[in-house]
C-alpha cells in the first residue's frame, strides 16, 4: 500500500513538472519567434548578423532567469540534493525538447535536425546543429528520472570519483564542442563542421559515469543490509 501511494505521488509530481516544462518551452519558443521576426525577417540561417548589444544583454538575462526557474522548480520537488538534481536534469531535458517542438509547430523551424542554432550566450556564444542539444536533452531527461527513481527507492546516490570524473569530462567535451567556433557568431561566418565525435564521447562519458554510480549506490545499500 505504501509503495503504491509513493508511486501515485511520483506520477502526479511528474505530470505537474512535465506540464510546467512544456508550458515554459512554449513561452521560450514564442519569445524566440518574436526575436526572429524582428531581427531575421529573411530567415534564421548562418552567417548571422549580430543583434543590438542591449538586446544581447536582455537575452543573457532571460537565459539566466530560465535557469533560475528550472532550478527553483527542481528544488521544491524534493528534499534530497540528488533527487533535486535528478528533477533538474529531467525538467531541463523536457523543456529543451519541447522548445524545439514548439518552434517547429509555430514557424516550421528547424527544417532539419542538422540546422544550426544559437544555444546559449554565456560566457561565449554556444552553437551547434539542433540534433546536439536534443540528444543531450534526451539523455538528461532519462538519467534525471532514473536518478529520481533511485533516490526515492531508498538508495543513496553515490557517484564516487569515477562518476564525478566522467561527468566533468563529458561536460568539458560538450561545452568545447559548442564554444570552439564562436567566430561564426562574432565574425559573421559560416560555422565549421560540427565535431560530432566530441558530442558522442561526451554523452557516452555521461552514461558510463552514471551507470557506474548507480552500480556503486546499489552495492553500497546491499553491503549496508548484509
């Protein structure tokens, strides 16, 4: 009975946070539609002209506000830090996937998952084909929800040195793949070919580090019970 109640509560909370992420993604996509109509009326494609500097600062503020909202909703969803982190990964992934979904619905963009996009502006512009953030978002949502399941099932998530190292390594690779060609934005250039091998290696590092951490967490609980 207690397990069923916990499952029902998890389903209810998941439904709420998915609704939040989907609605927030629509809001984000709507803002981007307005910006593109104003500054890229002939179409959003590289090389891109730079938008006015004061608008860039407003955009940076919007990006920071988005992260604050995602962190806030994850924080109030749980008491355990790793469960909170799991919710953050999950809601971030769902939000990012539906952001592109809504852009497709509203303005039929991207025409292909290989179309280039500006992902973020801090500390330098992040650019990549759409497939890269979508693949990362899928991994984030799955890993995040798995982490939620682990922590709500009575396990203590224990990443350990290997888990931390692989996670940081994967993050560094992916960030480098996004920011290695900022000249395409800053100097009004066509992007260089995207290093998909860095994306693949980065996502693989995330998954290996996470699976090693899960195994370590389950083993630690088994040892404690024996």
